[in-house]
C-alpha cells in the first residue's frame, strides 16, 4: 500500500482520519463482537462505502478493496431489493407508499400532452439558438423527473406487479419483465424512459388512442 501522510485530502475534502472513522463505525455497526452476529441491513452501506472509495479514492491503492467489493456486491444484490418488500404483496404495498405521488404526477403529465390541450409548455425563446429547431412554438412534451434509488425500485416494482398488462400472451411484455429482472443494481445515473404513443386507428375520444 502506498504511504500517505495524515494530512492527505481525499475526495470532497475528506481526510484519512475521517475515512478511517467512517470505516470503523461501519465495521462496528455491521458486526457485533458481543453477540457474534452480523447486521445484514448494513450490507448496502458497506457496498456503497467500498464502491465509493474504489471510484473516488482509488489512488490510495487500498489493500483488499477490490476483493471486498467482489464479496459484498452479491450480498447487496440480494439484500437491497428486499428492502422494498419480501413478497410480491409487500413489494407492491411499499411501492404504492413510496412512489404514488410520482406516478400520479407522471400520469397527469401524460394526459396534459394530448393534442387538444389548450395550455402547454413552449421552448424558452432565449435558448432557441442553442438547439436545432425550426420553430420555438412547438409543444414541449418532454418531462424530466429527478428522484432517488428508492423511487426507482418502487416504480419498477409497480410495473412488474401492478397488473399493467392483463394479456398473458404478450411476449413483448414478458421479455421486458425478464430484462428488468436481469438488472441487479441501479446506480446514480440510472435512467427510466417512458414514451407515450398515439394509435390513430382508435377514435379520438377512445381511452386507448394514447
């Protein structure tokens, strides 16, 4: 391991002493010498901590850091999803408690983007030169929502377990669920994209047109 003085400044101004105290507290919380038991609820914190140091304090060349990461990651892949429910019923209930306001907002925005909406958003004319658009008078339909990992898990559980597709023969839906199930981790730059399509073969007043 490379030697550094105690006054070395790490990522975001953290010192070596603060880093050591961070790990000492995590070790104490994770394992109880008195009972000889591990607190598995600390596994996500342990994984976040080692991943943080590998990403941002890698020049320290911490002994055993990569090995610890490889050992903790499979545990985190199991523990983290269980924080949002053990059974399907629990996952859906917790999902509703966490992300219902977000889903209602998204639904309202989808409904507000129809062709007959009188009041809609337009591009700020101050920035028209920064984008490749012919006109600034178009209807801006894009919405960006910045949220937390807990909301990401909850939204995906709502999609998986909310009976959104009743057609058991929908192979595309089944394939989408399999793809979602194969994703073990949602990092800080995780993005979900929802698109609204118009089926012009349906009557204008039909709820199935969009």
